[in-house]
C-alpha cells in the first residue's frame, strides 16, 4: 500500500494505491485514509479510475523518431535519441542564437520538474523562450492578485474555510464537476445556514446547489461586479474603517462604479436588476463573505480586470484577511500553482521572483553557480511563444513536457501549423497524444504513480506524491531527460535526477522570495499532511494570508479601477451567438489520459444548446450540428438543454475541435487567451 495523491486537478486528493502483480489499483482504503485534509478520503470518478492508464496498450515504452519525408516512425535507443536531440539543439543555437530553442511545460509537472525545466532552459539552453500551459489556467487571477495583494496564491486560506463563511460567491466555477470532492464544502456551508451564489451562463450541477443563481451573457462577469459595488456603496455597506486602514485607491473605484446602476448592468449582462439587488443585499448583510473565481471569469481578454473588479467587492466589504472570508481563485491544474512559482513561466524565477529583478537574478544565479549576466531575460508568453514558432524571428525548435498543445491551445489549427513549421519538435509524454503525433522525436516518460515529487495544491499546500510502482522497461523520468540533455549540451551547474535533492536546491533558490519554500522538507510534508507556503526556515508555514498585512511594501491592499470593454469578438450577422467552453465530469484537460481509461465514459464532444435555439436552426437532440467561428468549424451531436442561455452554445474542450474555434485574443496583463467567449454560428 502506498499513500499518494491523485494525478488530476488542483485539489490533489489523497489516495492509497495497492499493487496486484503488475497491476495498480486505487485501494478502498482511500475512503478511510485521512492523510489528506483536502479530501478526507473522498475521490471523484476520475480519481477512483486514475490507475487505469497503467498497463495500457497505448503507453509508450521506447523513444520514437519520425521520418519527415515518409511520416514513418522508428524506435531508437535512449542514448541515440538524446544524442540526436542535443545535437540538433546545439546546431540551431549555433546558427540562430540561444532563443532559437524553446521549451513548453505543463501545470501537471511536479515542483521538482518545473524547477529543473526552468533551470534547463535558462542555463543549459540559455533561452528566454519558456512558458507553460498554466498560463491558460489562473494567470489572470495571478495578475490581479499581484496587483491587489502583492502576491498570488490561489486560495489564501484552507479550502475547508468555505464551510464557515456566511455567503460564498462562485464566479465562473463549476466546482461540482471539475473538483467534485470540494463540493461537500458548499453543502456543509448551507447546512450551517450559509448561502451559496453561483454566476455562470449555464445552470451546472454547481448552480443547482445555489441559493441564488445568476446567468449572465458570457464575458459580462465584470459589469456584474461593478454593479454590485455600486449598490454596496449606495447602501452604506462599504467597510470604511477597513478601507481607510488597510487599502489604497478606493475613491477612484467609488467614482467609476457610480455609473453602473442595476438597470445598466441588466442591459449589458442580461441579469435582472432585481437579482443584482438581491445579491448586493446578501453581501451587505453578511458578516463573512468569500468570493471565488475560476476559469469562467478568468479566461477572457479582460480576465485580469474581471478578477480585479470582484477583488474590489471583497476589499470594499473588508473581507481579505478576515478569518473564513476573503477572495480566492480555484486553481485548475494539479500543479498550476507550483508550476509557475519555480521557473516555468516566461517572466519568473524560483520563489516567485521576477526575472528582470537584478537581486532575484543574483540570488538564483548563486544557487545555480552561474554568472547572473548569463541568465536570459523575459521571454514570450505561452500563446505568443506558440504563435512565433517557425517564423523568421521565432524559435526553430520546441521541447514539450506535460502538455498536449494541439488540443488545449486556442485557435488550435493555427498552432498546429506553427508546430509544423519548426525544424525540430520534441515531445515527452506517456502516450502518443495529438501533439506527440506531430513531433520529430517522442520520449516516453513516467506517469504520476511511477515517480516521487511535490505538488502545490490550490490552497498553497505543498504535498508529496510517493512512487507506488516501478516504471515499465524503456520509460524514463522527465528529470532523467533534462539531465541527459543538459550533460550533452555541456551545461554548467549541477543536474541531479533525485527529486529530494532537487527539492533541497529549490528550497535554497526560493529562500527569501514571496513563495518561500526554504522551511519545507519531505519529512515535514509527511508529518504534517502538507505545508503551506510561505514557509521560511524555522517557521510553521502560513495557512492563512493577510491577517496583519498584505505583500505590498506599505502593507496595504490596492483597489484597482477597471472598465468593462466587452469580449474581443462580439456577435454579428454571420456569427450571432456566443460560444463558451468548459469541462465535463468524466474527462480532464486535453483528455490525453482520461480518454484512454476504459472505465471513464467517453461519449466524445457535443454541442449544448437551448430548445429555443435548436428550434430556430432545426436541430434535434443527438443529431449532428455544425458550430462555426471565424477560425474554423466542428461537427458534434446536439445536446438540447434548458440550462443554457438561448443566445449561447457550449462545447467541452477535452477533444480535438473546441479549441479550433476559440479566440486567441490576449489579456493585456496576464496574456490569457479568450477561451471562454467568441462569436459563433450553429446549424443543423
């Protein structure tokens, strides 16, 4: 029996694995296992079936090289594959410069892998061109958190605090399907007499748990927040003492929201003025309020502004820093938080240090044993990096770890074209994903149960995954690949393959940073069921932030005045509808793992539309319909439901298709693409 954690979402639920010969199973003991406070033994169907990929016929077990002329694949020895990749990287660097080589990481990689990958890019390759798919997860919330609080941690309090607030407002979250074990906190909150508010263009299983459900036009969560703050101010519900003592910038915000009376909000968002007043009344009369945002609010070209608008609501009520209250982001990917804290993001170094800060560069360079002047500067953000691939000014090679770009990137057809123009595409994956199928070299890597390493969940709790079983013959860990390539490239510094040794180095690199892990050890994680950062040496860690101070130099939070611009692409005569995307219960992210687990239902993509819209276009439930946007089209069965707005269609993004339609317009601050709304048309 091995106690470890689920490979999927940011809850990182604790589970127990058992071996039966070569097979691996999630043990029934998981239900009695309390080693993980975040789930108390509960697992969703994805968690219960997570071991299903072990032994799959689709697992890759030998490096593969593709002949571009014929498209045929050949199995090669590991040393030959690494020699080939290293020689091509070296040649491209020699011909075009260090930024000719790029790296794309993933929010599912352990902290140790994320750290080592960022170090590899900057030291072994010398490239600034590294980012990761976590840019498409919570970057807008991160940008807003940094502006308002001076720090970005998904939840600045334990998840269980939800149960003890008075009103919990979920903006753009379908928590009951995306992280089902967390939904019990909403149920317990209501049992305790609290209220749940859900804001979503679709009435999801999460919305069905709500005491108040608001159904706005996609892309209008921001004016809802402006309207709520307008009403709170008019009602005298602003905590003036808190605003005066703990914040700056409120007067500008107060003036700007004065124009957003409820009827104005109704005209823009479609939410009735009476409902907006009901929400404001709930918040004004509650002692403790918690506002939680997720991808529905954040994956927009104005995602940062949207989160800031809701942060302004929380600050005006005096909630951040109060026990069982405040603002938080429900992170999506398993290590979306830790993945950027330690170096995968284009502008960051370990410890949440900024790469253009001379002091940060000096500190990290000293840990790495290199000259700070040799470290590259800030690179392109995730989509901008992909958009530049194979262009005269862009990278000529791309190394991909833990990401299935062809399915998950916006405007995916264009991204696939950019990948095809590369001189070299290398993908490290467990299976032949849609992205791996386009690669020149595919390197088979371990899955979660075959390796040890830390993850940082949505609460900022650092947890430890423990290896339960050996990897199949021919499969290597990502750390082995990174070290093998770094050695061949003659990189300076040290390149361990032992995760605990790497974590020790990570601790030193993060020391003194906002995300300080220096006081966290593997032993402490085991003994304490996870440790919250920041945790400087000699401290207990920090489950709750902001009780006494925010992370700005003056200790105050910032109100930020924001304006509603609307979605980058508005409906028109040719594309009269709104398209939005999201997840379904049985699948995860691009589906590269979950679609290969036979015990999870895989009915494929579908198009959800309202009966009024279906009648107008002649669509029938179960029959195929075509969805078109200015970027492409897809065909899938219609699913006719009354739970979606009549002016909106929904497509899940776990299969090829949805992201061929989505808009690649970027948030000016976070560089988040506008996944969650674009103009569309549908026909039978």
